[in-house]
C-alpha cells in the first residue's frame, strides 16, 4: 500500500500565495495525466459545486497552514457575514472531494486508497480548521464587539471633535470680530478715529457676514452706522476746538514766523559784513560771535527788531511747534480723512471753507477800543498767522481747500489791510512810528512771500504812500525847526567863532571848512547855516535809515532830499518875503542871500558825507541835484536885495520930490542933499557887502545906478513935473554932475551909460543952438543917446520961461528955439 499523502501536498507550494488564488492552483501543479510517483491522480474540482467567490474563500482557507494565516480570510468572511455560506461551501468541497475520491478509487484503487487517506487527513484538517474557524469566529466576535464599540465611540468622538472644531472656528471668528470691536472702542476713546473708521469699514464689508447668524452680529450691524455717526460728531467737535485754537494762536504763529524772518535777515547782514573783512578779522569775528552765542541766554535780546531769542535757535524751529506756540494739524487731517472715508468729503470741505472765511473776517477787524497805530503789530501778526495756516493746509491736505479759495481770501485781506494802512498812515504824525511800521511791513512781506503769497500791493504801499508820508511828517517837523533858525537875531549876522569846539561842531562837522582857510574864524554866513546843516544831515540820515531794506533805495533818498531842499528854499524865501514886508536894510538881505549861498555849497558836502557814512555812494542815478533847488531862491533873494536898494533910493527921491519946486527963481548952488545922500549910501553900504559874489555885486551896482538914472530922468519927464524952467534944469544938471563924478571912482565899469541920455537931453536944453538937433550929423555926433523924439518932445513942452532969468540969455531966444524945435519935431 502506498503511503498517505502529506499535509504539505495538500497546501500551496509557498507561503506568499494570495488569498484569492483559485482552488485548482492551491491543490498542486500536477495534472491528472501525469501523476507524481507514489501518488494517485487527483481529479479536478467541480465548478458546479461552489461559486467563484466561495471557491476563492475556501481556497484561501485550505491553503492556510496556520491560524495567523487564516485570520485575514476569516476576518473577510465575518466582515461579509458569509460564515454559513463558507461552511456550506466547505461541506460541498468535502462532498466533492469525496466523490472525486470515490471516482478515482474506482479508477485507481491505490490512488483511491491514497486519496482516502488524504481525505481523512483533509477531514481531520478540516475539522481542525472548522474548530479553528469557530474559535476564530468566537475570538473575532469578541474582538469585533470591542472594535465595534471602539469604532462607534470613535465616530462619536470624531463628530464631537468636528463640532468642537466648528465651534472653535465660529468662536474664533466671533472673538476676532469682538476684538475688532474692542479696538474700535479703544481707538475712539483715544481719539484715533481714522483707524477706528477703517476697522468699522472692515467689519461692515468682511466680518459681519461671518457672524450674521448670531444676535450680536445683527446688533453690531445696526450699531456700526451709529458708531460712525458718533465718530463724525466727535471729530467735528475736535475740528471746531482746533479752529478755535488756531484762531487764538494765529497771532503767536505770525509773530514767531516774522521773528524767524528777522533772524534770517540779521544772519544775512552779519554774513555780508563778515565777507567784507580780511581773513584775520573774519576769524576774530567768528570767535567773538561764538563767544556771544555761548554767553547769551535764550530769550535775551540779541539786537534789532523784535527778536527775543537766539537767531540760530529761532530759524531751526517750526512755526507750529516751538517755545511760543504748539499747534498740530492732526484733528483737521483726521476729520478730513474720516469724512472722505464716509463719502462726505464735500460736506466737510464746505464746512471748513465757510468757517475759515468767517475767521478771516474776524481777523481783519480791528479790536474795539484800540487804534491801528496802537495795535498794528498784533493785528498784522494775526493776519500773517492766519495765512500761514491756510498755506500749510493747502500744501498738506488732500484737496481740502483750493488755491483759488486761498487766493480769494488773500485778495480780500490785502485790500482791507491796504485801505486801513492808507487811512491810518495819512493821519499818522508820529515820525518814530513810520519807520517801525515800514520795517514791520517788509518783514511781513518777506515772511508771507515764503509761503507763496503775492505781496506786491504791500511793498508798493511801503515804497510810495508810506515813504511819502514819512518824508512829509519829517519835513513838517523839520520845517518848524528851520523856522526857529531864521527868527533869531544872530541868523542875520556873520558868524564869528572863538572856541575850537564850536569850530569843529559848526564848521568841520558840516564840511564848511573846505570852503575857507584853516585859520579863518570869521565867516560870511550866519550861525543858522551850520545849524541848518545839522538838521539836514539828521534828516538825510533818517531818510537813509528809512530806505534800508527797500529794494529801490535811490528813489526814496532822491525824493526825500529833493523835497527837503525845496522846504529849505521855501523857508528862506518866506523869510525873505517877511523881510520885504518889514523894515530891513541891505545887510540883512545880503546876509539872507549869503546864508542861501553857503547852504547851497554846504548841503552837497554834508549830504554826501552822511550818505557815505551809511555806505551809499552818490553817483549815477543817486546824484542829488542841489543847485536847481537853490537857483530860484538865490534869484529871488537877489531881486529882494535890488528891491531894498531901490526902495532906499526911492525913499530919498520921494522925500525930495514931495517939496520940489520945478520953477525956482534961481538954480541950486550945487548938488542938492537928496542926491548926495543917495550917492553916499551906495558908496558906503555896497562895499560892506563884499562877501557877496562879484556877479551879484556888479548887478547890484548896475541895478542901483540904473534906478537912479531913471528917477533923475523923471525929474524932468515925469508926470509929477508939470513944467520946468531953465533954473530947474540947471539944478538937475548939478545933481547929475555929482553922480557922474562919483561914478568915475566906482569899482564897476559901464555905469555912466545909464545917464548918457539924461546928460545929452540936459546938454541940448542948455545949449545955445537947440535947432542944431535937427541936423542929422550934429544929432549923431552930439546927441546919439536921444533916440526917442517923442520923449524929448514931452520934456520940451514942459518948458516955461520966467522973466527973471531972461537976462541970463538972449531975450526970447531960448523960448523961440524950444518952440521952433517942438514944431520941427512934430513936423517930422
């Protein structure tokens, strides 16, 4: 009998076979037609007994050698709940195997026996497998129950975890939303409204949709518009407070800005002075400047203007953040941004413009109870501060205001300020205030020009109306002082200096020493001249000081000096007129003329030296025209001098003619007293006026003797002389002879020519042959000066013959000749 097949022959050849191997593959690789040695042929498995799936399961169970290998197959069976089917399948397999064995046995006994043995072995294995499967099933049931419990618990926990995660996510969203709400509250409490608005917008646009299902989300949705409205009201309140703040601090802002400008001007001037020094002086000046800077304490005056702090400190500070004022634009910008984010920027822009327009009106109103002159600094500083703020808002804000808005406010302010200045300055008589106002306006102009404003109207006002008012006020005060100079008695007496101090003060200081010898102490002009020079020098110095910092200094100096000279000459002329209307002598008029003459000479030297002391060179357009202003004055004073001389001459003539007898019984024995007095007065008084220019003296002699000749002619041709006789003509001849004799000794030549006509007329009347006059040759030789026959005719017609004098002449001859000559002259 053959040996029984081993268990190994029934199983797979290797342990790595898959559980889903077909049953035929697990039963061995030998085919029935080629059985192995010592074994019976194995019939193939019947495919009718089991399904394909069951075959796979049964095959996997059969091929498993250990319980560990059975576990996955059994697990799969229990998972599929096919225990009974698998058992049935196993039973079918057994039955099939038995049938196969039986068939084989019938075919091959030995194979049958071996198959039986194998079947027994298989049966035993199946029984073991069955018990193992049952035990495994019980174990699986036990472990599966726990696994199912754990799985159920795990699912429950997974659901709880998911719920928790969902809850955490929702709570995180809610907490984040509430955190944003807390930030909004914090920002609002700290007045950081702009980030608060941004967060509210973020909540409204993004986060509310995530919490809309909750009550607090719905409440938050309702509260956000209210919070925004509350923020808008609060920022408006802050802006209103800020507007009030800048209204109150505008003056201090303007003051500090102008002090900065003054400091810059002073630094520039000091730098220019330092540049003019040589290297050693420059180094010493720098060291000195640094020493003064260390010694000076903040707030101590550093010289000039209204600067109250160190210049370098002032120029480095902001006009809005300094020791004088602290102003921030944060409330304005914040409100502007918030209104812009709310879509209401136009509303806020309109509100701001209206408020600033109202504030500008308030700024341009003078405080009640104060005049412009008393409070012009604070008034103008308020305006400067206002427009510095407007310029800053224009440059830094986002279209809050436009350049046109600022321009309209500025034009209104300039017109208002200019009208106030014109009225106030027109009535200002304080000479010390006008330069301060000028400096203040120039600093104001330079300050606001840095912020882009047009200051042409203000600077034009300084260059014209303010300048003219200053000159007018200065001249009005100077006029009173000049008036007092020429009413004192010593103003019409030559100046005699004894003390050297007086010489330096009167002569040297005013440049008059250049006109005379160094040792001379007696001068032709009076003390009024150096005193007038002092006043003129002081005026020019004040004029130059006023013109400082003006872009065009020359017109100011030229106009002021020209008006000064006109004032001086007008006062001199007024005094001359007073002299003319009073009892004066030639010496007083001569002194007035000399005063004008030497003032004309002294003023250029005095004025130019004053200008040079101020660093101004009087060349080119600045050359002052002194001569033209004095020419008229000298001419009028010269005419006054001639008038006085003529008046003295007329006095003697009038006194003489008041008792004149033109038909005396006899002629005068010699020159009559009136003509002697006139000649003596001229010959004695004229030399006393030798200080006058030679041309004036010559003219004075000519005008005096010309007037004497005219009055002597009137003694025979005047209307007051109705008739005359030969004795009267003989007396006039004596007077004329005295004049002619005196003129022979006169220092001035050509004076006899004024008396030639009178001399030839008298010679003709006294001649024995009057009719010879009708002879052209005789007339040209003896009587060429008698060029007017009508005048001679008037004189001859006044002749009346007296009988007492006929013995002097051939009886009736003179009368006949005169009568015949009259007829011949009339006939021609």
